[in-house]
C-alpha cells in the first residue's frame, strides 16, 4: 500500500513520538514503567493508536531499547586511528551501558527486562524477543572487532569467543549498576573493560604504541 508523502510523514512522526516517550521513561529511571498506558499518556496519543504501531508491550520495549543502543554506539569512533585501538574499543563498549546510566535507571531497565522477558509468566515468544536486543548489541561489537582486525590492530582470532566474553562483561557491568555502589564505579568499570579488551587482543596489537605516541 502506498501512502501520500504527507500521510507517511504523519505515520513516522507518530511512531517516533511513541518511541521517544518510551525512551524518555527508560532514560529517567522513572517510577513509572514504559507500559502502554504510561507511554501513550506521555506521547499524547490514545492507547489504541499506540497499539496500532506496537501491538505488544514487548514490541514497544524492543523499539525503545533498540533506539537507546543505536544512539549510544557511535561507530565512527572505532575508526579514529589517532586513538589507540584498545581505547577505542573500550569507549565503544562503555556506550553499550547507556540504558543503565544511573543506579535508578539501571534498576528500572533491568526490572522491565525481567518482567518482559524473564519472569515465569513471560511466554516463550516474549523470551525470544530478547534476542532482538542481544543480536543488535552483538552485531555492533562484532563489527567493531572486524574493523580493528581489518586495520591490523587486532590479531586474527576466534571471533565468537571474543564476542561472548565482551557481551558477558557488559551484561555484568550493567547489572552491577543496579546495585548500591561498593567500589568507585567509573574507575572499576574502566579497568574491568580494559582487562576484557586486553584478553581479546591477547598481546600488544600492532599500532597500539604508535597511536599512543
């Protein structure tokens, strides 16, 4: 079906308004959850309109997290050869923690993740929906590793194992952000990510020292 240009703009605008509202709730770590009712109210649309674009709460949450991850992962940075390769990768990985920026926001996001995908009452279809988010993050990390490998900065290796290691570390750090701070978080996160990146590189990568100088 072909819509006139004005109608297409209206459809895109309404959908984006809804996603903006859901992202805003997640970013603020608000006491309200990104439910259909709360998101519709914030977006200024009716619940039936929201359901038209997002038939399920899972579809709405997928769209909101996809937006957050897309905004948090600037692929351009990984190509900046004036910065040491390891530091570039660490910076990009830190961007993956954007949906968990504060303790309150991290708790809110993990609560919604649990209720949507992991709770006993969640359907198998809902649990499969988590793969949408996980695959997007995995694709980005894999592309960063591939860029560094093509550049000659990262020695060839087992991409799947490297990818799994980095994703597990990111998941652990994002969950840690939901708990009261035990150690200086920013310092510990950076050192943890550097340890993981060092393990991925395995040894001094060509270009690290030159770029650092």
